[in-house]
C-alpha cells in the first residue's frame, strides 16, 4: 500500500512540472528534468529513475522506474484552468494554473481524492522544486518535496 501511494504521488509530482497550457509556451520549464533523489524527500521508498520531458507547448511526458523496478510512461497536455486526463494514469486529472514565469500550481483528482501541488523554477532556470500534499489510498495525508535538475 505504501509503495502504491508513493508510486502514484511520485508520478504525479513529476507530471506537475508541466507549466504551460496548450498554445501557451512552457518558458523556462521546457526541457528534460531528472529528479535529484539525494535532495528530495518522499513519504516512502524513492523511485530509481524519474525523468520528465516538457515540450515548448507544455506537453508533459514522464518516464520513470519505480522503487520496485517497474518502468512507467505517461503524458498529458495541460489546458490552463481546465482539468485534463493523464494518458497512462487511470482516474487521474490535473488542472494547471500558471501563477507567473517561475511558479505553477496544480489541482489533482486522483481516484476521487484531491491533492494540491506547486512547481517553483529557480531564478537561474536550472532547478525546479516540486511540493505536493494530498491523501493516499489508505486515507492518510502525505507530503513530498522533489528537487528536479534540468538536463
């Protein structure tokens, strides 16, 4: 159960790096990002690999290897202020709100459970700090913080 919660939460945080909406440039968030596992804090075992690719139009593709060694890939294209389904993640939607060029907020619906997250791009554009708070399948709250480095 803990591993399932971690996988879902970690997957969502990687996705939340998405910044733009369809037709709105992703700006400094565009590019390939890898989780810096040494600087990150998870509510359970960390994944082995987490890579997030954000296209200039805001489309997000996530490629990860879970702590159990399972390879997972999924994607979505955000539309500012509107919930969109995540292809490859059942019963999950995300609504993206661009606050400014360095801050993105996300509202999640994960199997009917709400979660909130944010991504903050550093001034030099080389790191993004993602934080997420929500409730797991077990009904317990979780918090995580992941630092992503631009590749």
